[in-house]
C-alpha cells in the first residue's frame, strides 16, 4: 500500500469505521458479562472507601504507650 492510498479520505473513513466496529464489539461483550460490569462498578467504590479511610487524618480509639528501658547518660529524669 503506497502513501497516496493511506492519505486518501476513503482510507481514513474505513479506518474510523473499523475502529467503531471493534468498539461496538467490545461494548457488546462487556454487556454480556455481568462479572465484568460488577467489577467495573464495585471496584472503584471499594477503592475510594479504602483510600478515603486510610488517608483521613482522624485517629480514634488508639491507645499509645511509651516505654523507656534505657537509663543511660542522656535520660532527662533526675
């Protein structure tokens, strides 16, 4: 195929038509597969909840204790 054929409007239209047909086929396959639809919808929701919870700066119900076992030279307690 030479450059004149590739640059012709007919080649461009046929390429767009071919891309549209492949897109329609993919959409048809996704519509038939309920698991894929569920993953497309549910996964982002779950990830948004997890990231929102993990990136929030409020911490509640956490008990924190510090144990100092070193009685070395730099201990501030007298």
